[in-house]
């Protein structure tokens, strides 16, 4: 079982079918957390996803998954009702927000396919505002444990301008602001909330960023360890943040990049 207590604890991962979210699910499962994954994937990807999910349950834990849009309020209500039934008297100890649904259009382009207001709205709703929506709903339903850890993922694009990344950058900044206020305003309920700023990590979401190869090359040159961050590097720190020793860390952004951002 996990190191926090002797009770059965659940980790709810929003966006846990690939990349950082999936690596986190596997890591927490190995430490005894039962796993709930909310994801949105096409039918053609489900075979690969089921294989990964089988690896999670091979750790001897329970796994419940929902293939829905996390930003859909009606779906959120129905999923939380089912989660409440599934976990019974147990609680959600960890909430991980790993949503990568955003527009990667440029602000200006000769092709005319540029960012519109609606692109920002969709991106902010999925990659930032959904964190607060789920935190508030879970809290109101009384499903959080007394010492809950909330972790979300940001990037160096929170402060640097990359072509085609404006909408996602805005979402990351919003996500960080929401995380700080969740840490402040939900502290009385025992909630600790932090962001992890991962270094350049080869995930499906990263590969979709315009000129991702150039970002990769730059990251390798800047990183004193001469390698990219892996999803497992990030998942290791997520686990560290769930431990009893990390309960005084809240409201901050933690860099997990092997020193990439030093230069």
C-alpha cells in the first residue's frame, strides 16, 4: 500500500491514458493507490490504452476508467456519481490534472488559419478551468480525503513565447494561478495543491507543438544532463508530493527538468 496511511486511497487522474498522466497512474499504482482515469480518446487508440490499463491492474490495484470530455459539466456530474459508488467509504487522496486539449494555431499566418476567441475559450476550459471545476465538485461531494494532494502540469511556455503556443501558454498561466488559489482557499479542508513544470518531454502532446523538433534540440543543448525529461521523471515527483513528508509543500511550481531551465 502507499506510504501515507493504512487506509485504501484512490488517485483520480484527469488525462491518464498517455504521457505524464499515464506514467503517473502506473507509478501510483505500484505504490498501492487504486486508480481512476478520466480520458478522451478515439476508438482506434483503445486497444493500446487497454494494454496500458492492464499493466496498471497487474500491480494488484483496482482501476476504473471513463472515456469522456473532462470539460463537459453533465459528464462530470454523472462520472462523480459513479465514482462515489465505486469507492464507497474510501476517499480520493490524489487528484492529477494532465489535460492536453488545446489549440496550437498561430496568432498570425498568411494561410489565415489563426487563433480565434473560441480557440482560447476551448483551451482555457480544458487545460485550466477544468481543474477548478473538478476540485470544487469533488469537494462539494465530500469525496476528498482529509489530506488531499492536487498536482497539475505546466510548462516553460508559461513564461516563454513559442509560435503557435499562445492559447496553451495562456492556459498554463491560468492553471498556475488557480493552483495557488486552490492551495490558499481549500487549505482548511486539508488540500495541498502544486504545479509541476516538466522539462521538454517526448509525449503525444509535445509532438503536436509546432516546431517541436527545434524545441527538443534546444532542450538537449541547454540541459546539463544532456537528455530530455521522461514521463517517469515527472511521475516520480508526483509520487513524492503524495507522501507524508511532502505535506508542507503547497501553492508552488516545482521544476522537474534536470536543470534544463537554468540556461
